[in-house]
C-alpha cells in the first residue's frame, strides 16, 4: 500500500526556515500574502501583486503596543505611508528598514528582491535631501562671500556670532542722524535767510552728494544710500517748487 503524503493547505504554509507563512491575500488587488511574528513581537505582513508590481508592507509595531502601519510600493516607488489607527500619513518606511533582516528572508525571490530594493533605497539620502543640502551649502557660501565683501573685520565677527545688528550699527546710526540734522539745519538756515527754495534745493543736493563722498574718502566706509537719496530728492523737490511755483 502506497503511503499517501499529507499536504498542508495551500491557503497557509510554513516557509523554509524563515518563519514566514503564506496564504491567499483577502485584500482586493493582491494575489498572495506572507506574514510572520518576530521574536520581539512585531507582526509583519507582505501582500503583493507581481503582475502590477504592487506590494503592501504592513507592520504592527510591538514597541508601540501593536500600533498598525502600512506602506504601498508600486514599481519600486513608495506611494503611501499611513498609520492605520489615525488614517494619517506617517513615516512607515523607517520602521520597516529597522526590520529589513526579516524582509530579506521572504521566500519568493521576486518579492524579496523588490522589497530589499525599496528598503535599501530608503537607507540612502534621497535626491531631494541632497538638493536641499546643496542649497543650504550654497546659501552659506553666498553669506560668507557677502560678509567678506561688505563687512569689516570687526563687523564680520558680529555677523558670525549673531550679535544683534542694531547693537553693532548703533554708533553708525548715531553718526547718520547727526549728518541728517546738520543737513536740515543748513537748509533751514538758508531758507530763513533768503526765502529762496531754489537755493535751498541746490544746497540740499550738493550736501547729499558731499556727505556721501565724505563717508567714502574720509570715514572709509560705504555711504548711506538712503541718506544721499533723501537729500537729493528733497533738493530736487525744493528746486522745482521754487523755480515753477514760488
């Protein structure tokens, strides 16, 4: 009498020395599912559809009391990462990468290779992260060039240490204020002396250009553009008003 071999149900089989079990997936759009419980208590499950190159990775994280998460991978690209409990987007791939040693023992070679490729990709810095890093380095380099070009050594130290700019610029602001007051006093004195807006306008314009040249040649610093423009604009306005209307 020939001994009959006892076959396990095709709906659930133990995999070779890996701890994974197989069954038909009850989820729509997937063919088969592999699942296992790790030594640390995590429940892992992989549903897949090889024809459509779609894989669903599921984990109940024992470190979080069995909180469930899943990620959907299509054509090697992570499409969805969600917390099942909240339904919100969540960083599932980080948890899966930590369990990569288990996924590397998946019996189906095609599924194992696909999952391994996705997890390996997650370990590498993404192109977007690399782009952000490059942009940050570019901004730092630009700031450094700006510092060297426009700041003196003592100003550069404050620039690097983050000292409040208003504290560093207080002495200069005081000098700029003195210049403005001096210019206004000269213009007002001329006006009360001869009541001529044309002369006041010419004086204001000359003072604006002169004080700018004084900053560069005598004080050895970049002139205040706002201060120069202020006197030039006031001078032009006074000149036009005095020439045409007064």
